């Protein structure tokens, strides 16, 4: 799995104080649900909906969150069915912009398509210009998500053009590839989220059904996600380094669905509750 490589520095003690209005020591948040799509339509998460993001460890299906974002390969069809039966919507996490040597289909990717490491063990950037070869590989992964009963996909590593990928990728290359990813998901009735890639939000907000962001508060970037909120689309947001009391208030104002998580993205979470509406 791949997440942001950003790391914060040690914070002064005063900044570690948690504001009571924006954090909780309770294990769960008040329960809510996201409405299932009508027959023949795809799911559309709304701003402020609750979520859980768990990519490692034994899946805990008892968390009171409307949306579960979980690993597409390791999560079973039975687990997805259990969550769906409980009224939870499910998001299938996959890497679409980087190769992972620990995935069962790793051998299907030509070696000439693999670029530089992306900072995580066993992962390398993909040459996203090679659409004819990549399309059937990613389509097969999305077929797996659909067969397991997922409502949506979270394609990761969607901003290779801004990294040292080993290939001369351009912004246009990334736009073309990201739109292909959105189409492959939509063709299968799956919603799809734009992962990070803040610079291209204005061009891509119409192609994607929600956004997933890491550390926008730490880097003072959260306002750049407002086109999704303005379009009535959820922004699933997580922070790692900065403490929840530092950013929860602003997150509430922006109507983000925000969590404090640890880098391993296990079960543990703190949530920033949505702002009370008059």
C-alpha cells in the first residue's frame, strides 16, 4: 500500500493540546449511514459522511462509520457482504499508479513499465503513458472489486507526474490516465475517488465521485478540495502528524470527512465530528 511520504517535524508542546470540541476518547462516533444507490445508478457519497480507513491488520467491521475504505485484495467478498448488510458502503483500495511486488498479479506487469521506487518497500512507479497495456490490467482489478460487491474504488498513486517516477510524465499524461481510471470504474457501476493530486482537481472534479486526501491540514491545502464539496461530493480526509485539535475546526467549516490516523492505517482512529447545523 502507498500513502503520502510527507513527514512532519516535532511540534511544540502547546500545539499538542487537543481541543475538546474537536476530538474524542470514545471508540466510536455517532452512527450514520450513506444511502445505497438506486438500481442502475452508482453510489455518490455526500460531504460530511463518516468513514473508516483500514488497510492493515484484521478488519474490524464493528466501527460505526457509514463508509469503509479497505484493501481490495485482502478484503473478502464475505466481509464486504457483512458490511453491506449492515448498511455500510464499501470502497476498494487499489494502487493504480504504482506497482507492488506483493500483489498476486505483480508478474503481469512488464518490467519495462516499472520505474523508480516511490519510497515504500516493494513499490515502484508505473509508466502511465502505456495505456494499451495498463488498461486491461487495471480493468481486471476493478472487475475484482465489483465481483466482491464493493460500491467504489480508491485508486492510489494518482500523481506520478509530480514525483521522480523514472519516466518523463507530464500533467497531460496524468490527466489522460486519471480519466481512464474514472471511466473504467464507472463502466463497472463503481464510484471512484481522486486520491490527492490537488493541482488537477479543477480539471478532474467532474470525472470523480469523491476525493481522498492525506495531510491537507498539515500543509495548509484543504481549501483546494472545496470544488468537490461545492459539487456535493464527499472529501475523505486524514491527518497523521498534526493533532486533531489543531485542524478539526477548519475541517468542520469545510465539511470534510476527517480522521486522525496512524501511518500503518490500522483500526485505530479519532474522528472530527461534523459541524452542528442550526
